[in-house]
C-alpha cells in the first residue's frame, strides 16, 4: 500500500515560479471579473424589472472557497414576483371564481436569460486569459 504521492517538478526556474504564482494570479484576475460580471448582470436585471420591491430586492454575492481557487458569484432575485416575471402564471381565479387573468412570462428579460448571457461573455474572457498564459482551452463552455 502506498502511503502518499510525491510529484517532483524539475525544469526551468522561471517556469516553476510561473506555476507557483499561477493560482494567485488566476484568483485575482478572475475574482475581479466575476464580481464585475455579477454587478453588470444585476444592473441589467434591475433595469428590466418594474419599479418596486422586486427591483429593490436584487443582490449579488461572491463565494470564495478552497484557498481562493473556487470562486462562484450569484445574482439573486428573491421575491416570489421574480419567479412570476420569469415564467409567467396560468390564468388565476379567486375563491369566488372571479377571473384574475394571467401574468405574461418575460423570458428575454428575466434573471436566467440575463445571467446566461453575462456568464457566456465572462467564460470567453477567461478562456482568452488562459490562452494568453499558454494553456490550450478545449470543450464546450
């Protein structure tokens, strides 16, 4: 049974320094871009929403874990009305049977579509940064 794994890197000192500094570099570059992307998406969402509680409730949060190497940003729209805005509602009736109509869906100006658009652009920027560092980026975003 093996007790552990050892990796020994030998080579050019500049390359080894590059590898040692890479996590910090990526953290600082990507963290700033993730934060800017979240704020841009939140701003666009607020502009799409009508004035009121739904617009006022939108917020962002950034999660940093695993010594800063795992970054995740969220744009949050926590009101029930936000879900109705995104997906619409069926025809509604009161308990007395009065028709209250339905709320239309806003698939192009809801959180999901706005977030997808901003995330795609951010991922493309991140791919360029990695390619500029000499990495080969493959696969679907």
